[in-house]
């Protein structure tokens, strides 16, 4: 009788709860296969030789005894520090001009600041070579030699690459300002300079730290720019590529990968701590929107400054575009279309590479958006497996601390093995996922994992803004969670969903590090084709393909802005009716 009562009192598992549990378990399994296992095998390789024999710490000993390899650590740290400092400083002034002054064409400056993210990082280096290289315009015609190849060129190229990120982070920080603080400073007779250092900078200190950390990590792990303009100045990102591709030393490549991950991991942990502290200093609900005071001299300075920064971007992209349409830069500047054939440069596979990039970007954007938003919804709004949510959040943020090159190397070591040997047990287990190696699927999943953390934060932030009462009311009325998902959460988060889609698409079009170890002759994307053409000296064809990628990304971004404006306007009508 007691057993029957217990059975009667046992809570029934609803179909919706069961579906949520299955979906969460599937997502955790997906992370296990496409993130945890590749990383475990990659980090395990550092204790083995290339034949799988246990060697302990010998690989680390060999690495630190090689002065050429050891110097790469110092090079990477110094380049990343200078790049992060310069990018944050330039980005701060640019963001300040756009958000805190009365300059004209603010919207135009906002869009033009994003130009560098629409092309692969190695293209920034190519543009600098066309201007400041041995046969560059500035070098030959103005007789100015800046010593581009090496540390100088890497810092310049990476600064262009990181500057949009610094601007976006700092513009958000500067937008969140309480005008009451500035009114109080004015009443107390504080000068504009004193107000800037005593009020503005302290209020955005977490944005400054976050900008520095993001730029440092991006510089430390970037492969494209050092490969093009680095010359003999080696960094860790180029070392891991040469060890794996050039010398086929997987174990030494794994050692370099671990070293490459350490600063990125430290930066990631610091960033997490800063975000937690920043949450305690959020803008008060009683805050008054900032209103910049009229100042002609200040506005003239920032109008000129922002125009110069944008002009530098336009000159770089314009130089690449011009080199794609002339016969021989800079000796024969007559117009031609021949570089867009890609025949000589890629043996007739240029169009195929471009199509591959589009397929990679579209597949990554479509599948990635579905996975990210669904996973974020299950974690933020789901009713089951609440104890598992902390582990799921950790898994979602883990890729942020892993460079793309390290992910790619881990994928080689996991998906390229038909059998996996369990350490110390000498037991081999069949790898059912080895058939994915060399396919588009593996490239898409690697790119999704590489970009997962940023997009997850976007989706999670959007979902947290939605009142949980929607789910509570639906539960009380026995409405399945998928109806709430499709009829409430999805439409109200459409802006974030579109932003996630565009982020995946644009970054998949320009990515190099995430797929440089995974492509085949049939699946080579355009970003890798540009790298190969640059290595072979086919700079004009590389420039032509870069321009096509740029135009595709700009077109997709423009379509996004138009669609977003229409959809948001339609979906926000209820707000207008309720006011």
C-alpha cells in the first residue's frame, strides 16, 4: 500500500521536460565529441612522440632548449602587448568621438569602423606590403622605408585587425554614462580634462581592461598577419603551423599549442573576473542619458581624428582593390580583369574555393545560429537539469580560451584516427567519427566551436532580458515549451538571432586559423586560397579574391541591416500600441 502511495505521489515527467532533457544531453554529447575529446587528445600528445610512444616532458625540454622556438614566446608577448595598447588607445579616442561629441556623420563612422572585419587578417598585411613593402608606393615614390617586414609590420597589421573590436567594446562602455556625474563636475568647476580623467576613465575602466584583453588575445593567437608580413620574425602562431604542416612534428606542434593557449586562458579568466565586478557597477535605473556640451574646438578635433582613422581603413582596402585591377603593381597600372580568373594562381580552382567559402559560411551561420540559440534557451529558460546548467555554461565559454589553431590541431588528432588508444590501459577503441575528417562537416563544426562563446553570450543576454513569467504562465496552462519558444522567445529575440547569424557568416568567410589544418584540395576555402597565393607570390590574384570576400560580407551585412530594420519594426508594434 505504501509503495502504491509513493508511486502516486511521484511527480510525472511531462513530454516537454523529457524533450528538454534529451536536447540538453545531446548538446553536452556534441560538446564532448567536437570540443572535449579533440582537446584531450591534443594535450595528451605533448607527452608522446609522433609514433605514440610515451616520452614524458621530453617535448617541453626539446622546445625550451631550442633558442629559435623559445624566442617566439617573447616575440608573441611583445607584439600582443603593443598591439593591444595601441588598439585600445586609438579605439578609445574614436569611440569617444562617436559617442561623446557633436561631430557629424556619426552613423557613417560607426559603419566604416567595421571595414577591417570583412576581410581576412592576412589581407591587412598585403595592403601594407603594397604601400610600405620593398616595391610599395610609399617606399619607392616617397623614399620612406619603415622596415615593414618583422615586428613593425605585424603590429601595424594586427592593430588594423583589432581596432574594430576595441571600438565596439569601448563605444558600449562610453554609451553607458550618467549625465548627473558630469553636471556635478561642472558645478564644482572641474575642467574638461580633469573630468575626463576623474569621471570618464574610471567609469569605463572595465571596458578598457576588456578591450586590452580581447585585443591581446586576438593578436597573440592570430596567424594570418604574422605569416604575411612577419618575415623571419617568428611568433607562436606561425611556429605551430610550421611544426605541423612544414615539418610534420605533431608532438612539437601540440607543445606550441599548449604554450599558445596559456596566455589566452589567463586573459579569459581575467576577463571573467572583470565582468563579475562590472555587474556590480551597472548603470543605475535613475541615471540620466549623457548629453555632450557644445564645443567647436573639441568637435573639430574629433571630426578630423575619426576621418583620419576611416581614411586609413579606406586607403588599405582601396589599395588592395586597386592592385586587383592593374596589370603589375606598381609598374604597369593599366586596367585589367585577368586577376579575377584565378586560373594561373590556383590551377583553375579559384571559383571552387570561393564557392567553398560561401558554403562554409552559410552552413556555419545556419547550423551555428540554431545550436547556439537553442542551447542558450535550454540553459536560461529550461526547467530541467538545473544542476547541469553550470557545466553547460562552462562548456559554452570554454572555446573563448582556445585559439583556432589549437582547435584545428586537436581535430586532426581526434578525427584522423580510426582507432583511439586509452592511455595506460593499452586498449584501442574504434573511432566512429573518423569518417568526418576531410569533409565540410568537420570544418563547419570546428568554426562553430571556435566562434561559439561570443555568440552564446549574445543569445544568453537577449534571453535574460525576457521576463520569466512567460514560461511560468505557459507551465501553469500546460502549454508545451516549444510553443513558447517559437511564439514568444524566438520573435522577441530576432535582433540577437540575426546578429548571431551575421557574426557566424562574416567570421567563417574570413577565418584562417580554425580551418588551416582541416581543408582538403576539394574543400579549400577562399581564405586559405589567399594564403596559398600569397605564399606563391600571386599577390594580385590574392587581392582579387580578397575583394570578392569583402563585397560578399558587406552585401550580407547590408541585407542584414535592411531585414533587421523591417522585422524589428514589425515585431515592436505591440510596444507602440501599449504606450
